[in-house]
C-alpha cells in the first residue's frame, strides 16, 4: 500500500526556500484513495483534547493562536499534511518560523501555487502574521508537510505539535486527522 504514496524528494535533500518542488504533495486531495488503501470507513471524529500553552507574564501581548488545525490520513513513513488558521490578536507583527512534532521526522512550511499553468509548491522559511491578521493554511495555499510520519494517521487521530514564532512564542496545537476541515469549534487556545 505504501507504493502508491510517493515521496516528494529524498530526505536530507530539502531544497532552499526559493526552490520549486515537484507538484505532487499531500496538499493535493487524496483522502478517499488513502482510505480505500487502508480499508477504512468514515469513523466518528473524536474531538481531540486541547493542550494549551501556559499564559505567561503580562497579558499585554497576546500570543498568536491556532484555529482548526487538521491533517489528512496518511500511512507511517509517508508525508502528511497540516492545515490551520493563524490569528495574531497582538499589536505587533509575528511570523511562524517552524513546527515541532513527535509525529514526523521533519516539518516544512510550504506554499502551493500555479506557475505557468503548472501546480507547484515551494518551501518557505516563515509565514508572516501581521497584527490583527489571520493567515489560512488550506489546500492550494500554505500548508505544513509532515515528513516521514512516525506512525500512521487515520481519521479521528490527533497529531500534537508546537508552533514556534519569531516572537519566541511557542503555541501548542493538535491536528485532527480527517477528510475535511474541522468545525470552527476545534480551536487550540494559546
Ligand atoms: Cu507541500
């Protein structure tokens, strides 16, 4: 079953920020195919418990928050994808720099686009989140790549992660594995 899921490129071969990557990416919808491969049927999605980062010090500067984090089913050792919405309710600009998770050997931030009629994706070093801004990671745009998943992700599972921002803030989130974006109630609070 693994043979149908292609790696985008070899590990350790990650290109620089401006290098275009091959078009295939879990960003492209393949939920039904993977479900069929795994012999899974739609399972009731269990709302993940939300881990919140502790609010530290003064409340003057609100930490960025993560809304509706979700991922798609994927087999162990393959590449998973993560979508979410970032909110910056603070007064200063911030930027997502990296994502840490025990669920994958490496996490990259990618941006999909269509150039000359061809879909491609690009690794980006950071994603700015302006004050009062809302940045949406969604199919066809920004997304996270979970390279070399340490275990299989099936519908209803959750993938814990920590988002690291330029401000030094570390925001915890749980990516709920599903076929479609979660309801707006799946919110990770800082
Ligand atoms: Cu990608």
